[in-house]
């Protein structure tokens, strides 16, 4: 009887122990499952936060409560919004590129127009330059004649070249006077250039010669006066006349190389009157040459083809 009782009690305890062990195992599994679900939710929440960084807690609660269709709809809207924003940015880039290209085209167009205007201006200066050269050649003023030794041509030519290199020039007086030598009483006519309006003042301190008469005096641009003086001396000076041989050391005076025999007085006076009547176009021609030199290229001497003076021309 007692054996049966103890057997029943033992069986009851064993069943209880087994049931308790199973309950513990079940609870352990449930805790493990819950922990796993929490980890999964935390990972999902982390991804969601990364995906929707500006969502606050209420928005996340609403998001979690949405149905799958609503979530998909919202995702589509988000994608569409992002795509629209990308398209907007792309359009802005295209428009900016077009504006930049248009600005560049305008810049190139303006540059071409300026270049064309510059070329047209240069063409006008070249035309004026050529017209000026033609006029001066027609008048016999330029190019200067070949330099002849013992006549003073070399100094006059060098002085003319130096004057033409000056940035600014001033007016002086080209004169023709009748003079007499105080040494041998010989009479001559003399061409010259002076800054004195009263030509006689030019000879005040000269003890060798005496001025008899001022035949002509015209106010000209210094370059023009020097070129005309050079031309007239060469034109009216006899070919066999060499100033350095005509005047010995004792009879020489300032400007003795500009002396011309008296018999050419009428002819040279006529030439001076002619140049006086045409002084304005002649001066304008000189100015046109200088203007062309300045506008086209400051480093190019437009005078280089206007005189024949060089060592090979010295005779």
C-alpha cells in the first residue's frame, strides 16, 4: 500500500519537475525570441532613421501605422519629388550653360566687331598715310634727295630725321634773306629756319655777315620747314657748288651751307610763295603720317621710306 502511495507521489513530483523544466525552456525561448525581435526592430528603426532623418517620433509612429499600400504610395511620391528636383537642377544647369554660351558668343561677337572696327580704322589711317605720301612726293618735299658731301646735306638730313622722331613739334619760320659778307663784300641769298618772328634778330650777333633784306618769311611746322629747306637748297644749288670749298675757314659763318647764288632769287622766291599757299595741306600730310605711325604701330617708323639718306647715298 505504502509502495503504491510513494510511487504515485514520486510520479507526481517527476511530472511536476518535467513540466517546470518545460515551462522554463519555453520562457527562455520566448525571451530569446523577444530579444531577437527587439534587435530586428532596432535595426529596422535604425534603417528608417537613416532613410527619414528629419522624421520625429510622431512621424515614425504614423509611418509604422501606415499600411503597405500607403507606404508604397509615399515612397513613390518621395521618389517622384526627388526625380523632379533632379530634373529641376538639371534644367538649371542647362540654362546656366546656355547663358554662359550666349555670353561667350556675345563676347566673341563684340571682340570681332572691335577687331573689324580697328581694322577699318587702320585702313583709314593707311589710306590717309598713302594720300599724304603721294601729296608730299608730288610737291617734291619728300623723299629727301641723296646726301652730297661738302654741302651740309648730311647735317640737315640728320636734323630732319631727329626732329621727326620727336613726339611733339612746334612752329618755326622758314626765311629767305639777302646778305652781304663783311669780309669780301660778296652778296648772297640764304635759306634758313629760326624761331625768331623778326628774322633780323637771327643775325644780330653775327660779325661775318650783314643782312640786307628779308625777302620771304613763312611760319611752318618745324618738320615741314626743314623738309622744304632741304628740297629748295638741293633744287637751286648748282651741281658744282660745294659750300665747304666756296667758303674758307675765315669767311665761314653760321648757316654758310644754306647759301645760294643771287641769280636764283626769283625762282626760289616763287617756290616759297607756292609752298606758303599750300602750307595747310602739306602740314596736314605730315600730321597724317605721324598719326598713322601712332595709331598703327609705335615701333614702326613710317618715315623710313620718306628719305634716301643712308651711307650708300652719300656722294
